[in-house]
C-alpha cells in the first residue's frame, strides 16, 4: 500500500551555476516515473558545473509543486513536463 497521493513523478535536471534561479528549475528529464522513483542519469555535467534534480508528483494530468524556495515560497515551474 502506497502512502503517496501521486500516481507518478516528473524529474527535472538543471546545472549549477546557471539554471537554479527563480522560475527556472531545469528542464524535464523524465516524466511518468512510477512508484518509488529511482531514475538513472548517465550524463555528466560540464567541467566546473554540477547537476541538481527536482521531483514533482503527478496525479493524472496535474503536476504538483517542485518544493519550496529557501525563502519558504512555492517554486513556480515555468516549464512543466508535457
């Protein structure tokens, strides 16, 4: 029995420095991850950079939030997964 209110998850990936700014939280890397997500990402970040990952829960066609900013506000996703 699952305790999650979501039926799947969307995974976003971005680079630091660069993509982690207000309203820009990376691009959709994978969508529709089921169950307990354990995605694989064989890519390597460019020299001097790092990847960050964010998950959003999905219930049907509705995608949840990408968490909260350090100021406590919900992250507004301007480029949701399709």
